[in-house]
């Protein structure tokens, strides 16, 4: 359940080791001069689960760079139902897409996986973008990848069954974490997918029976990876636009990009809800075939 709005707790003044702002891959991929321009203005914050960082119409004051937290941009309907539009993790940033002109949030930014992040005041971010062409290019590449994510998410939600949408969501979340266990509940996953909790429970039981996930107390563990057409397209676009920041920068225990299959994304097919896909994980090759829904 979404909590009322509250800011993340600042860590900058806390005792302990200095925050590693480069835990965010977008920041880590910046040229030294670009990072030096931002670093004095960055502060580390804790983002608790279900915290709403911005609601619709809120003024955007900060750009956030997640470390291990994951944040969803959702549209809240009049009846209280949610529709997820985009997902943000360690590969990127949020609080900038609608901040160039209106400086107002056009959706609700809610923390789905708790963790830490770096943030910078919006004015400092704008100044750095204007002064550093390489930073500007990286921001534009990330915004293009976000548009592609939204485009394929809309298509997936329109033509694919809930099983496909659930797989896409779990894999997109898994990409952004250094662990196989996803600390989330059936209720929260149902909200993100816009379906009933009972529907999510049925889908997850099927995935567990197939040996793809394991449901544990307080979370879901991804055992084997398999993907639907839309997930592959989103992953391919992020890899192409942000090769230094997205998941192919090697998750622990995962093979390096050169060891993976380099097949291009499949041709679009509205007739098939899923396509054959092989994913190499460590020494194992997982092959899962989904037949078209009739």
C-alpha cells in the first residue's frame, strides 16, 4: 500500500563511511569532469519502501540517482487503481523527465524496493547539463531509453496476458538488483500490474510450479530467467543506448555480455503472446517455450 508523501532520510551528515555516489551506474559512467561538476552537490538518502517521493502536480526539487532502491512512476486512477508507466533503478535517474519546462511531476513516484540513492537539487542538475555536453548526451540517451520502455510497456499491457506482464515486471526488477530475492508482496505486485491480488497469486504459483521462481517469506526468488518479447525489446534498447550503465555491466554470478546470446530482438508479432527465448545464466542454459494464446 502506498504511504503518504515523505522525503528520504539524508545520510550525508551521518557517521560512517562516505557515501559512494558511483553506486549508481549513470553517475559511475560519467566522465571525470562531468562527475566532478555534480559531486559537490550530491547527497545520499535512504528511500523506505512505499514512500511517495512526488505526487501528481508536486514541484520537482531534486533529481534522484538510485543505488539499490527501485522506484516506479505510476498513474493513479480516480478509483484508486494504479498503472505503472516506468521503472527506475541503479541504471539511471528520475525527477528530470518532466522538470525541464513545467518542473511538476506528471505522475506518482513511489519506492517499490527500499534502499539508498543520491540526489541533487534540480537547479544544480540543469546547470551541469547546460555546461557539460557529454552529460547532456547521456541524459538524452537515458530519456530515449525511458520512452522506449514506456512504449513497449503500453504494448505489452494491451496485448499480452497477465503471465507475460508479470514475467516482464519481475525480470526488469531483477536486472536492477544484486540479488535473486525480490523483497515484494503479492499485493504490491498486483498494484503495479493493475490486477487483483488473487490473480497475481495464481500466476506466481504457476511460475513456481515451472521452476522459474520460488516464493519465500517476504519475497520472491528468481531461480531461472526467461523472458517475453516485450522484455527483450526493452532490455535491447537500454543495452544499445546505455551500454555502460544497464544490467549488462555484469550482475554478480551472471555471465559477461560477450558470453551471452547476441540474437537481435524478435520481430513483432501480435499473434504470439510469447516467443522462444534462451537465457544463459552462469553455466546453465535455460530454454522456455511459450505457445501463442488462442
